[in-house]
């Protein structure tokens, strides 16, 4: 007796041949897509390296540790801009991560059902706002508030820490960090919310049945299970902060010097490229700017790879729990 076809809508003859060719085509197409992405990355690195050859040959490793950027004197050092990039990105994450996780936990664990979808959609819409709009908001609204209220208070009460030394003018690293935090919050919140929402209900119910409070359920049952997605959201937010240009350009002050505090004027790699790319005051300035872009790309790749390695080791140490 021949067994009945469990899928009557599918043909029973010739499926092996069709499946074989279909699988080959599918594997080929997905392989081409993956190879295309890698080829784009290699091409991008090659273009940046080719454009920065003159700077690499003339300046050598001095470009990586010189703290002066003076096109007129033909002296170029990426340190002030690299420090500015890492500083603004780090401070923005210190601001955005607690707010993003708090919002994600509220929307998935505490908010009433009628409120979750509308608020979640509004947060996701914030990620679609152009960066230049954030920059204008920072320049018109945030800068005066920082100059007249927040930064004087920080200098008065926390000046002893050395983080808020100088004259508050509103156009500085701190304001740029706040703008970046506002820009990264939607990304981190949306991805964290989806990761937390994907935690099985049985995971939470098991913790509740043992007498855990809402906070203990979130800390011990929800966040460990969703940590891969949360970290992915943080890394994506960090990637946007590292490469953001226009919003930061309008509020950071654009000074080519190392920061003395968070209320000092400064610049990032992205902003100095946008500012100086078409000026070419010195014979090697264009090549030096391209080399700075190459360094930014390398830094971004290293941070992303490092985050993945840390996450993999953390999961291995905790028994491989993942989403």
C-alpha cells in the first residue's frame, strides 16, 4: 500500500529533480548576495587606501599619534578627531542605553496593551528623521538650553571632576553627545523591544511561579534571554553615532584641538571630512582626510567584531543561552 501524500497540493513525481535544481539556484543566488556584500566592503577599503596613499607614504605612522592638524604647515594628525569621535559616541551611549532599555522594558512588560503599539511605532518613526533635522533641533533648541542652564550647573556642581572645565557656550562635545543620544535611542529601543518581546511566555511564568517579583523576572529571566538582540541594538546605535556627520557638525564647535573637558569645542573624523574636503589648503590635506575616513572605517569594524566576540564568550560562559 502506497502512503498517502501528506501535502496533496504538491506534486509527487519529479520533485527530486526540481528540488535539486531549485536548491542549486537558491544556494547560488544567496552566495552571490553574500559575496557581493563582501566585495563592496573590499572595494570600499581599496578606494580609501588608494586615495590615502600619498598621506600614508609622506606622513607614515606620525598621522596616528600627532595631535596637531595644520594644513598650512603641512602637519596632519588624526588624534584630536579620533578622540572626539570616540568621546561623543561613548557619552551618547551612556545617556541612551539606560533610556532605551527602560523604554523597551516598559513597552513589553509594564505598559497596557492599548499603549504598546502606538508608542512603539512612534519610537520607530524617530529613527527615520533625517540627521540634519536633529542637527537643526540641537542648534536652535538644545544649544541655548545647554549654554544657559545645564552646562553652568554642571560646571558649578561637578567642575571638581575635571569633566566640565571651561566656558559653557553650548557648542561642544556634551551637546553633540546629547544629540547623538537622541538619535540612537530609537534604534536601540526598537531592537531591544523586539528582542524582549520574543522571550517565551513560559520563561516569565516559570519565574513568577517561583515567587519572583516583576523586577526579578525582568533581571533574571527576560534580559539574559534577550541580551543578544539588546547588544545588537547597542552596536547598531554605536555605529550610527560613530559615523554621524551633519547633526554633530552643527553643534560640536568644529575645533581641531584635543578636548580639555566635555564642554570644550572639538570635532570628529566625520565632521572634519565634511568641513575640509573641498578646501584642500595643503598639498596632502585631501589624502589625509581620506586616510582619516579609512581609520574611521577600521575603528568601526574593530568595535563591531569586538562586540561580537565578547557576546560569544559571554554566551559560552553562561551555558550558551541565546535567543
